[in-house]
């Protein structure tokens, strides 16, 4: 398809057990004006062979192999560089998208042309019906003073291609590139929030990591970095109040870790506390 409205981007690495289900979920979409770009990062199993079998049957599917392993977020950028659609939609090779997902997500973005990106899988909001749009200040408030926003995986996101290009894509931050990207996008572009029930995130034993404890410090470092950034849409006093409240919560967690002698978590929270206390 020469002019798809949405480019579905699927990065893969040793996913022969799951990639068929992921591909079929995309091709079963009720929105037909799509392309599926699969970029393999050096799989050692039958992942590429399986992906190519779909490309032989459906011209909307394109399969690319990287000459060398790029890693997660650089490979996501590589997939985006090949896209021709107005919108980018990530679906990992071990995840699943319901048939109605693209039609709803693309249709919603078309209703909010001033928005640069959107997120689904949002918990019900007791005050507002989805979808609704948040400007940069509102997005930061929704995350830091409300139910949260920036911890959604790329599977939950839809991004205008021009917005992605202007932002410069994902930064190669181990296991936190999406969290950082959402902070960066939200500083410049309005976001549309959409409800649950469009995508399914698979949890399995072949995933790179299931214990996020070791990455908590990275998340906290990024939080402080963006709250103290000159481009933060929140006022300085609000940002410092957020950091101060987080410091108090870290103190309480440390006490709990001491009581239960949870040494690994104690060390992480001690590093986080020192990080908070270093803020001038």
C-alpha cells in the first residue's frame, strides 16, 4: 500500500513462539489502510522466516533485517524511519492488538488534529469520559498530580509521524526509553487519552526482564530531570513540591525496608533518597 494512513511497527528478536499471533492481530484490523513493518534485530530462531511467510501473502507486510543488533529503542527508531503512514503504531512481536484498535485510535486522532500523540489503556477517569485531550501542562499534572500517564508502554501509544520526527525519536535509555519519550513529547505536544480494551500486553518467561526494581533509580532520575527542566510546563514551585513529597515517600519506604530487612530494595531507595536530597 503506497499511502497507508498508519504504519504499524513491529520490532523482533527471537520471538518465533509469539510473532504469528502478533502479526495476525494486525492483519485482522478493521482498518485496512495500513502497512506492517517488521524489523528484526538479528534473531537466531525462525522469527524472520515466519514473518516473511506473511509478507509473501500480504503486500502490506514488509520485513527488514538489521545487519547488526541495534537494541530495543534504536530498533524502534529504525522501524519508524521506514514508515510511510501519517501515524505510527507500535505492536511488539509478542503482544496483541484487538481488531478494532487501529480504527478507534486513528479515528480518535483524526478528531483531534492539534494533538501530536495519543495513549490508550488508561484507567477509567471518574470525572471525564474518554477520549479527551490534554495540553502539556495538563498532561504533566495528570501524571504527577493525578492517576498517571507516562508509564504506558509503546504498545499503548499512537504517534503522528511528523511529531515523532520533530522529537527525534526514542533515546537509547535501557528499559526506560518510552518513559523518557513521553515526558519529552508532553512538553511540546498535546496528547489524547483513550480507554482500555484495545491492546493486550503479554507477560511471559522469555521477556528480557520482569523485575523492574533495578530500573527504579533510572525512572526517578528522569522524573527529576524533566521536572527541573526549563521546558517543564509546570511552574517551579509545583515541581519542587512534587519532588519534596516524593522525598517524604522515599523516607517512609526506607523505614519499611529497614523493618523488614529488605536489603536490595533498601539500597535502591537509599540511592533515590540521596538523589532527591541533592536537588537544590
